[in-house]
C-alpha cells in the first residue's frame, strides 16, 4: 500500500467515526440531561473525547506518512507512537474525571434526587451497538494500513462500548429502585477506561524508547541467520521497534578465506532474508572475517 493510499484510508475511517461520535455524543448529552442520568452523561464525555483523539489520529497518520528527508532520514513513523501516547493520556484523564464525578455523586447523595428515565436506557443500549461497530471498523482499517495510533483509537471505541454497558446496567438498576447504581456504574466505567489507557500507553512507549522487540521474533530471526550457508556465528545483533516493525543492526562472522564477492553474497542473503520474511523495515549487515 502506498503512502497516499494509506493516508486516504485513514482519513476515510476517521471521518466516518467522527460523524458517528458527534451524533452519539449529542444524543447522550440531551437524553442524559433530560433523563437525569449521571452515568449516561459520563458516557457522553467519553464519546466527546473520541472525537478529539480521532482528529489526533488523522494528524498523526498524515505526518507519519511523509517521506524521509534530510532532517528525518529514518522517516516520521514515531509520530504515530507519540500520537498514541497522547491518546492514552487523554483516556486516563477522561477516566479520572468520570470516576471523580461518580464518587462525588455518592458522597453528596446527588444520585437520590432523580431516577434515570427509559430514554436513557434505550440510548445506552444503542450506544453499545454503534461503538462496537466503530471498534471493528477502525480495527480492520488499522490492521490494513498497519497504524499503531489508529489501533489505539479503535480500542478507544471499544472502551466507550464497555462504558455504555456499564451505563446500561447502572441505569437499569436505578430504574428498579436502586439509584446508587447509576454513579457506581460511572465509577466502573472509569476503571475500564483507565485500564485501556494504561495498556495503550505501555504499548506505544516501546517505540519511543527503542524497545528491542518480541523475544520470540528475535530468536526466530537469530536462528534463520545462523542457518544461512556461510554464516559462522553472530557477533552482534541489535534490534529496535519502529511502530509495528523492526530495525536490525547485525555483525556476522564469515570465513576470512572466502572471496570478497562470496562474502558480499552471504551478507546480501542475510539482508534479504530478514527484510522479506520477517517484520523488518530495515537491516544493516556487517561481515567480520574469521
């Protein structure tokens, strides 16, 4: 997929989800206010945060799709990881805000003033369906264009679906005569969102700190290198994660008596093997005479 196709796909998916979130957020705010549901209003805040993060994804993917230049010879892919980290922090902030609101409602007894109406229950149920559809739609697009930040945004949609499940349960129990479950649902929503935010942050920061990559994949790469005819041993191998791919710096020992041409062929074979058969975006191989 070309850079232009990747950017076009990301923009199309983002615009669809932004429109969906605008409509969904508006419905939750109106119904949550009229039906006196703190859980649904908390859910509305979460949906509003989705709009901001999706816009962030559009910006991140656009910058990350830029070609290499003199100032950025390794490309701009890390911008996506930075975007994903920002999305994670937004999720954590949203979660803490929702949790604080729920706790405050319980401590002050504000939940006793009104019971959520039937419209709030219907809206929460509809939100689950819509947000789950957004999750699968965005997730499929993220995998197609191999976008870390868009995948983070997909999980943002899933967390919103989970929060709507909490809203549905809280509102339902409140209608059955247990109004305290409405703010309790908001607190449970907070915990779900908080976990998703932390998971996204931990995954995204790996690129920014040059994480070596998955141990199993690195060991598989090592074994394939050693299986190449002419490679005696691996003297040094360093890997670092770049978005969802790896950079590899490698030194291998080759018999000092082989010709320069043969040493070059062995080096090229190792290079092509890694870039064609593994998730390696760039490989630098240096032969050492043994």
